C-alpha cells in the first residue's frame, strides 16, 4: 500500500508522474493559487509527507494535525515558513532545496542592483508614457556600478556568487558575516569588516543572509542612517530582515538614494504599501530563482527529498539532522 503525500501546488508533469509512481497523491491542483489553510489543515491529517512552498505556514497547528507526518519537503532554500524546532520535537524531518538556485538568484540580485542604480524601470516608463522630450545632460541620471564598493551581508553560496559578478565589474568587495571566511577572501579578494564599517563605506549594500530570529530587523533606521546618502540597498534574501517602515522613511527623507527589493515582510505586498510609491524603488514579486531551469531543478530536488525520506533513507538536504 502506497504512502500518502500532499503537494501544495501543481508541479511540472514529469514531477507529478514521479510522485504518482511512488505515492498516493493528494494535490492542490493549481499553479498560481495558494492552497487555502483550511484545505491544508484538513488534508495534512491523512498524509505521511508534504511537499510545500514557502507560502505555506507549517506551524504548530498544522504539525499537530499531521498525526502521521514524517517529512516536510520545502520547495525553497529558506525554511522560516516552517516551525523546524517543533517539527523536530515530533520526529518530523524537514528538507529544503539549496544549491540549485544559487547562480540564478545571484543573477537576479545583480540585475536588481543594476536596474536600481541606473533607474531602468523608471526610464522605461518615461519612454512608454511619452515623457521623453529631448536628450538632456542630467536626465534620468543614476549611480555608477563599475568601480563602486559593494557590501555583502551574508557571505553564503549566493553571497559569494554575487561577489564573483561584482568582481567582474571592478568593484571593491566588502562582507559582513557571522563567521569570517578566509578561503573566500583569498579567492575573491573580498574584505571582512564590521557591519557598521560595511554600511558606512558601501555604495551598494546587498542583504543575502538567511532570515532568523537573530537577523530579523537587522537593517533598521539606525543602520540606514549609517549608509551613504548616495547608497542603494538591495534585498533578495527574505522580508523582515529589513524594517520596511524604516526603509520608507530613509527613502522619502533622502537618507539613502534607492532600494531594490525582491522580498517583503508580507507577500504578496499590498499594492497600497508605501514602499511601492517611495522614491527610486525597484520592486519585484519574489522572482530570485525564477528561471525555467532552476525552478524545475528545485521541484526535482524537493521530490527526491520526499521520496528518500519516506523510503527510509536520509534525504539529500535534511535541515534538522
């Protein structure tokens, strides 16, 4: 008799077939619509495993409903949507999908940096709205990228990949991390500094640290006031690391020059959120890993984690070992 699993979003056909071969499948059969919490709570009570997205809050209530739950396979690198500590106390494995999205997310981070610094979205809108009247020396001027100083907060795999891209632009590389990384310093020519020094010296501050209790509100008005008035903040990590109310203040009062954001404390971000009308903000709908190739690899890895766990083996990417 096949074990039962719940998949909280419609996967690609080959993943669907793979899971059907191994399990009795319960599926929220939508690609762009989030599974209702009521449906999740109802179905979780009958399954051995769940393959979920970061949009699902797998908290104590959900875990308690999952009486037979053995594994939670998260289709993401981060897992702050899951109460890992409580899952561990119940003997439930939690897995994630690291590695496969490193380069794609680094591409997006650097694209966001360039789009913000050179005001590309604003410039495109000006053209399409018929507001481009003539060439003017200071029209839509932005900030240089080549030769600027980039400060990376969180030198994990994605942070290192962003640093490699920045090195190609002749940028001075700084980083702040929980632990110093001599091997990467030697490879990349990147310099370890305090958070305060990084904020003070950087033209671009890139937030790439995981979201944890320690990193929540890591960037507040105090940190933003330490930055240059010409500096740009980039966040492609997680919402909640940057205090959004403080960021609105910093942007509207000219404390910093601009921000590029792919993540928000509440997702989807409300369309009337003040960040979306603040000066020089490029805002994206959490598309850091959104390439066809990478998202497919994430599905494959999440499915493999689920299969390995429920067949009695250690899954490749077990979070709570």
